[in-house]
C-alpha cells in the first residue's frame, strides 16, 4: 500500500481494532477447545488413536506439509476407506486453523497500516486506542502460542488435506499457506520477534495489572531491541519478571516467562547481559514474589473491608468513590488469579506463600462491593448524570472553543458530545430511562484514531488535556449505562468455575435429593444425614482453623477477621440449600452453640477457649508487665513504647469493634466463660492480698483507728511491709475488671441481630433468614419484652430486698451484659475462698483491713514517675486509674459475702485515703511528691465509679479546691509536655 494514497481517516482503525479484539477472543476459545479435546482420549478424533491408521498418520506428520500420495499408496491405502468420514469429522478442526490464518493476516495488515499512518500512542491521552492496540498484540501473540501447543495440528491438517485430495483430485486451496504457517510458527515467539521489528514503538485507573504485565512482557519480548537502549523500558521489564513466574494465556493455559525469554535470547549475539537479567529476575520471583503478593492480598483485605464498611454506612459515596471501588475490585481480582495461577505452576521455596486461608474473605469483600454497586446503581447514575451535564460538558466545551485549529468533522463530533451531555437530567434517572452511550464512546474511539495519526489536522499529541478530559468523560458515561459490564471487566472470577467439577457436583446434589436412603449390607445409609454430619465436622474444624492460633508464638486472628471469615463461610454453606434438601440452619446451630463452650462435643478446644486463653495469658499478662496500658478515653488497651516491641498491637484486639466481634462470636455463654476465667485470676490475686494483710494485721488494726493522728500514722506506716505488692496486685485486679467491663459493654451493645444471611428459597419466593440465635442481639430482637423486663428488675431493686434475691437479679442482668452495683461473678469467685480454719468474724476483719491497707498505701504512688495523669487518655500509663474499679468492686463483693455494710466500709476507706493523701501535700521532698496532683485525682475517680459514694461525702473528707487545682495542674502540665 502506497503512503501517498493511504488516507488515515479512511482506514477505520478504531472499528478494526474493536472487531479484531472481539474476534480474537472467539478464536482463542475455539483453539483452546481443540487443544483440550486432543488432550482427552475420549474426545480426541478417532483417526489419531486408531492403531490401523497409526503408520499413515506418522508418515503424513513426517512429510508435512508435503505429502507424496502417488508413491505411497501402500502406506496410505488404509486412509482411502475413511476419506469421506475424515473430511466430515475433521472439517471443524481444519477450518478453525484456516480462520486463525485469516485472523493473522488481518492483524498483520492492520499493524502495518498503523505503522504507515505513524499513529501516536499514549495511554493517558488516547486511552482506548492504546489499550485496544496493546490488547490486540497480546491476543495475537497468545493465539499463535496456543496454536503451537496443539501437538496434533500437523496430523489433523495433513489428514484433512489428504482426504480432500483423494476426493477432489487436488489439495484444499488454503492448504499451502496454512501448512507453511504451521511450519513457520513452530517457535511462535521467535518468528514474531522477526515479524515485529517494524512495529517496535510500543509504549507502556482500573486497568488490570495482569493485562499490563502481559503488555510489558510480550511487548518487550517481541520488540526486544528497546531493552538495550531505554533504561525505563528495562526497569519495567525487570519489575514484571520479578513479579510473576508465569502468565495466563487463556483460561488455564499458562506461559512460563523466564524459560521462554531465556530460550529466545540465548541465540541472539550480545544478549548475555539480558540473559543474566532474566536469571536474576527469576531468582527474585521464586524467592520473593510469593511473599510480596501475600502482603498485597493482606493489604487488599483490609482496604476492601474498610471500603465496604464505609459504603455500607454512606452509600452516597459510591458516586465520588466509584473509581476507587473498581480499582479495588480489579486489584483484588488480579491477586486472586495470580495466586490460582502460581499455586500449581511456580517452583516454591515457601509453600505457605501459596496457601491462603483468607482467600474466601477477600472474595467476600469483593462480593460486598459488587452488591453495593448493583444495589445503589441509581445513586451512582444520579451523581454522574449531574456530573456529565453540569461539569464535564462545560469543561469540554471550553476546551473545544480554545482549540486553535478544529476541522469541521472533528468539530461536529465534539459538539455532539457536548450536546449529548448537556441534554442529560436527573429526571431521566427517576423515570427509569435506559441510557446508552455506546455510540458516543465509539465516536471518541474513532476520533482518537483520526487525531493520533501523523500530520492530522487536529493532533491529539498536541492537545493532551483534551484527551485526558475525554477519557474521564468516557469513564463517567460507563458509570451511567455500563455498571454491570464494568463489574464483569474488573471483578470477573469465572476461572473458579471448572466445568467438569461443576457437572459432577450437580449430579451428586441431584442424587442426594433423589435417593433419601439406601441399604448397604443390611445397614441403612442416609446420604443427607451423612452430608449434614460431615458439614458440621468441617465447619467446626474450619472455624477453629480460621483463628490461626499459634501456641508457640501466641499469635491469633483478630475477632473481626474471624467473624468476617465465619460469615463468608456461612454464606457459602447456605448456598448448598439451593441444591440439596438439607437443613443448614441445624448445622449452624449445632456448630456455633458448641463454639460457645469450653470444649466441643469431641473434647476439642473451641474458639471460646482459644480466645479466653489468649486474652488472659498474652494480652493481660503484658499489661501486668508494663508493656500495655488501658486507655479509658479510647476504651481500648494500647501498646506502650518499650525496648522490646510486642508481636501484636493490643488496640487491634481490644477496641470497641473487636470486642463487639468477640461477643458476637462467643455469645453470652462464651462471654460468661471468659468472665468466669477472669474472676478466677482475680480470686487468686485477692488470696495473695489477704496473706499480705495477715502479715501486717497488727499494724493495720492500729492504723484503722489512728487516721486522725498524723505522727502515729507516719510511724505505723513505716512498719508496713509489701506496700508496693498490694498496690500492684490491686492494679492488676483493676485492669482485669476494666477488660471485663469492655467485654460486658460489647455484649450489651450488640443489641442488633447478627447480620442476617438471606437467600431465595427453592420456589423463588420464600426468603430464608439465618441468624446466629445465641447472640444477645438476637435475644433482644426476638424477645424484646423479656430483655426490657431484665433491665426493669435491675433498675428497681429496693435496698431492703433480701441479698439472695438481689444476687439472682444481678446474675441475670450480668449475663445480659448489664452493669451491676455488685458483680455476681466476683461474689461467686471470692466466696470459694472461705477457709475452714478462720472464723467468719476473722474473715470480715481481714476484708476490712485490706481496704485500710490499700487506702494508706495510695500516697506512695506519687513518687512513681509513671503515675502522671494524661488528659488525652483519661488515665495513667501505669494503669493506677484502674484502682478505682478494683476498690469499688472488691469492696462490694467482699462485704456482700461477709454481710457487712458496703457503704460504711467505703466511707471508712475514703476517710483513710483522704487523710493519707492530704499528708503528702505537706511533704517538701519533690521526688516523693512529683505526681501528687495525679494521685489526688484517684479519689475523684473512685467516687465517680462507685454507686455507694457521693461527691458531697468526698468534699467532707477532701477539699474540692484541691481536686480542682489538681485537674488544672495536670492539664497545664500536659499542654506544656505537648509543646
């Protein structure tokens, strides 16, 4: 074709690229099916496996593409009888290869035309043109590679041509060219490298990373010369080689990058450096690609979860955040497909990198985002209709008006774009009008082709802003009329559907429904019951396995992660009901109920025992060691800066959302077990405290009656032993009670049902709702009157009520997550400590003296540098603010057990504590009083925490002005420290 007569505007580049890309996918499908048929002995053409024809087939293949039929009548005689059947049965295969040849011709012609027109490519300017050009090259390359992998191609083509010649007296007219193409493309990439020498100008939002990797790898294999001259191209090439070991050609057909590239370059002179690059990249891919992609999936799980949560709460954000949604879906899809592709095709140094137990969770979040897009499609349409008419049309019109040169044809097209967008209105969305911008998008594609060629009147390369703006507009139009297509483009996971397995599963489901039971050797076998029992076993193992608890490293999954995984698993299990007539709700109830107990029916640990053990032995133990503090302002435990960093972030396991997730997983029964375990630890601390009281009983008895004699109190205090131990143990008790308070609050807050899983029933009308009915939320949902009655009982217990009756009400309330004046679980735990060798009166005295011991020890906290109060966290970094909860709840429990007056004993404690703290106000030693004001605040915290003490009572013991000044001082100190 002569350059002088070629008119770029008449070449219809956009139309040809569109048609050839679409046709290429069809050709790939046909070749793939031929390859699979030839690889299956049952589907393979019989002429290729017939022993009688074996020698004839081998002869044809050996002589291919030429066959001397006249001199080999004896060897080919057997084929004479079968010629008509061969023509009939191999025609589909033969003409598929002919179509491949014609497709190749059309692609080569188009690529040559594009070269002659000197088309400019830049994906940020002429997006559609560049993308379709690169896609065509990849489709063409893939097609030729796939063709070379059909081992029987010569036999099929040769047999068909022989039968044609025997029947019609001459070879098929397409055979000579087809035969030569098969020979030429024995090594397709090597041939195409020669073919692409004149095309070596390839360049490189929600685009698939997988597609871009193909562009880079195949593009630079075919146009390899640029790797030696362009550092940017070489870096792109290396990054792609380091990221993957193989590429997906079509469906499950893969291309091993490093071996193929090395085999091609090894015969090219001066390419030793490139070969070394390939080997280094291969080693990097084998060593690091798995872990890199694992971290990507981990990040994407978190990012998609947050995005899905935000959009669920604020669906209106789907409009402005649509691009992020489709980017997230595309990235997640690419990572899932990468894992599937490499799990079986990559030499693994670390198998763990290719086994992802969380893949279902990532797919679940993808499905949530897809569901949001489908559900709130009209919201997105309203947003982008207004965007197109109110902003895009105005900006595009200004850009067109400012063009220095705009030929008439281009001007007409651009004006039509502006008019189309200006005519849009929200009423069209409200009226349910069907939008169709395909014509507009095709016009822009055509315009890209017209304006990207050399010497175009309006060169898009000189008007990049126009190109970028139109690319944005095209995306906005897709948000109005092509949301479903966009979901398919960015998140299609049909690779998961394997036809044979799907068919087998369907047959199995049908048989289970059709045969209710069968007799096997005098035993009745019930398939449905067998399936149900195995589903229960697998669900149980999966739930425990998804905690990922590692006893050696004390690692465990966050409750929210486990909850999401369980929900995803339940969704999948529920879908079984669409195919098999079983009661999946029974499976859920049986399994989930067992998980709220310490051990399941097989005596194995449950998630309740695993999480209880982890929180007690890992998180709370690190609090005791001073590595973690409880921040009341955040209602969470937070890591403190230390030399040895912890392997986990405490906040990620103890904030409100995580505790709510924990309460959903464990339910009231599991949370009760957790509470009882916490109480056991408190009980052991109280037992040690009592021993310390007994050691100091004489001194404490005197101090109890001498609080108004400062000198005597000072002398007696010096005789006390283990003061620090008392405060430390009480602080530990306070920390445990604070954690329990978080757990109870989370249980109480879960008053909404666990997210219901709803699916259409078999008749298409019935809706099946699955609820985890052990959660408090479900109780309040199903029996709201009973729950409100519990609250009324608790709130209206008269003071004169018998304590046994009151404790029954408190126990009921506590199980429902409601706070109580007296903690029934703590009372039960401490009641078990009664010693037979000590009289009740002595036990009561020890309890009273314990409160005295704590009260007179408080002033020593002022000398601790960690006792400084922080307004930001509303507490102290050494957790002494937890003493308020410990003092009130221990006092309430002990004096309930010993039938004493809780109010009187707390008043006595307040008087002793106030008197002791007032004395440090007279101290002159700055070391002793460095955090005096911070410790003063403990008195206010104790009173605020207590249902038995009042501020009036505190002011009678401790001047309020001191508290006010203390708050002023600590806030001022906090501001100074921040500055």
